[in-house]
C-alpha cells in the first residue's frame, strides 16, 4: 500500500481559518477510500491536541527550534478516523486563538520556527528517525507553512522520499529575514535566487516551489494564472521554470458536511423538494432582522473581508444594491476598514443589509441555505470553496471569472440558458460596472421563477465531490515512484 503523509497547519473541524482546513480534512479520506495508506502531520495547537482521539506518544526529543521538549504523538481524527501525528511542543504551539497571529492580529514573532519545525519533523519521519514503523513514500505538503519539507529532505542526500507541494494561495509566501536561516538549520548555500532567497529574504513558499518534485495548485485556471506577473506574486518566474512539474487539480467538496439536507443549518431540503429552501430564507431573514417583504433576491457573503475577495468592490456597490431592492447578508472578518464599512451600511439600512462580523461555522451553513445568490467577486481566487457549497444548496453563485471560480460556475447567459448549462452568474472585470451588471442579471433572472428553478436544480446536481480530483492526486503520486 502506498503511504502518503499530508503535512498542513490547519484541519477542519479542529483548527480552521479558511478553505485549506476543509481540504486537509477531506482530501486525505478521499485518498484513503481509494486504497492509499494516508496519515496526517499537524502542529500541536491546543484544539488539535484536544480534538484528536486516543493520543499516544511516539517519541520525545529536544531541544529544537526554541522548544525545550517536543513530543510526537499519534491519534485519530474524530470524523474520518485517519491517523494523525501531532507535534506537541507547548513552547511553540500552546497559544489560544488564531494559529498564525496574536490577539492584536500580528504574526507571531517565532512563526519561522513554528512552521519550520513542521517541515523538519516531516523530513525526519521520512528518514525513519521519528516513527520507524511507518515510512511515507510521498510527503504532500500544503502551502507555505509546510514549504520547508523538501528543503529538509534534501539535507539528507540518501533520502529519496518524493514530495508534492500544493499552493493554496500564492499571496501568502511565508517571508522571513534572511539571517533566520541559522536558527532554521538551513545551509547558506540555499540563500540564492535559485534557492529559497526571495527579494533579499527567505520565502517558505518559494522553498516548496523550488525543491518539491511536483507542484500542484487547486484549480486548472490558477495553475495557468500564477505563471504570469499579474497573479504570480513575484514567484511567476520560478513557476514558469518549473512549468512541466506544475498542474492544477480542482478542489473537491465533502458533501457529508456541505449538504442542504443539513442538520447544521437546522432545516433541510433537497433537489426533489426545494420548497424547504423558502423556509430557510424566512428563518435567516428573521434571525438577521431583515424584512421578509423584499422584492429582490437575498444575496449572501461568507468570506474573509479582504481585497482578495473583492469586498471593497461589494462595499462600493451597496448604494446600488439598495436602489435595486435586494437584500444582503454578510458573515465575515478581516480588514478593519471593510468591517466598519459593512457595519455602517447595516446600521443605516437595517431592513435590507445585515452584517455579522465574526467567524461562525454553523451560521455559515444557515447563510448557504437561506440565501438566493451567493457572492464571490474575488480579485484572485486559487479555487474558492463557497461557490461550490452554494451550488449544492441551490444558492446561485455570482462570481468573478478568475481562478477556480471561472472553472466551476457557468454564466446564465442567453446561450447557456438555452443550452441548459447555466449554473450561476459570472462577470469578467474587477470593476464596479461589470459587477453591477452581473447583479442586475441575477435580479432579472430572479424575476423569472421558472427559469430560476431550472438553474437552481442544475446547480444542485453539479458534482464537485473528490472522486475525480482524488484520482488525479493518486496518479500524480504513482508517477513519482
Ligand atoms: P479562503 O480559504 O481563501 O478564505 P475558500 O472559499 O477556499 O476561501 O474557503 C473559505 C472557507 O472558510 C469556507 O469553508 C467558508 O465557509 C469559511 N469561512 C470564511 N469566512 C467565514 C466566517 N466568517 N464564518 C464561518 N466560515 C467562514
Ligand atoms: C486558499 C484559497 C482558496 C482555496 C483554498 C483551499 O485559501 O484562497 O481559493 O479554495 O485555499 O484550497
């Protein structure tokens, strides 16, 4: 049985700041279902140590990376039952709240050591020093947090473990001062533009890109986009050079978690009984204090409130939303200027705009179920998961044609309606007129309930489960041996 170790900083339902956690929770079980022997390696954040079942120590060592004592433990994930190794290093990880930043929102000053340790442990697991009973054939590292995995593996020239590095978001490059290399035990020979040096600093993301055997990212479109200066975040040249080893594999959805027959949202409906969705809408309007008498559709957003997600565009569009008689529900956290902008809009338009600043998993399901249209007007979007969830809930996604959004939503243009392909609304340019044009298009279709229902049914019938994508990852792993 081929052994695969997934290395990542977050995993649903234990620690989640975004889509990475959903993918790290759902891809490994999909691979296990295909007959691969899959395990996880995670940092010992409090919620991970508390949430894993049957934790038992594997090995204890230290000091390293500033921690006096480090214990590798093994347990099982509460939902999938997969084995997970966890790095119990209280000095580095025993901090409540967000895994990356302190209570004031500043990066922890020792993040370089906290995430280097993740890569270092993975490499030493490959060498058999830490868990001799289970040697991975492939180590699959996710995002910059695990970017040093292949660099540490390269420190042992005898080690042939294959590595796959997945870029979930190139905008987060894991950048640290150059002189930290000593603390990280990295050789000075790495500090070149061909190595992990990036604009006079060290980039963990670049380390993953340069040293892994294969690079993947989370949609075919983003795999093309990141080779260009517009989307490449300064790493496009590296990505062009490694072009033969870079592929886009679309993220999948765990439909056991994201499903309108949904205990989390408290109400349920399905493809054959969309009526239940109306009740979900009334319940959401009542929960948020929105008027149940609006003539236009209810738009929803569940998102980080950042410019990546186009939230400034949405804020600028609100006066036109009000004029068009539509409603908007926003659930999110992020940039403080955007948070206060949305708060202010809700205060001045309580019947039509509701804003909940915060992170609330259960509420996000109620938004999915209760809204008519789900907005994702991103400036860039590696894959995007909420539009995929929205499709399954019959909540028509309105997205910008970028990254994974353009790969997964089909615009309700007259041709696509006629050929029975449309599943949502897609606009091209990140401009207010383009966005508002698309909003008007959604409102017009909402005024035609028969066609709306047809598109809703088609959306709900889309299959973005892991089946195909997990098969693609498996072929990639097999090509490495
Ligand atoms: P990203 O990872 O770039 O933020 P994705 O669309 O891949 O974007 O994933 C976002 C995930 O985080 C989804 O599961 C979404 O429901 C969730 N999410 C984002 N903001 C919130 C929030 N404020 N409350 C609850 N869930 C949220
Ligand atoms: C990142 C991206 C998002 C993607 C997610 C999971 O956070 O911003 O587009 O869906 O990772 O791959």
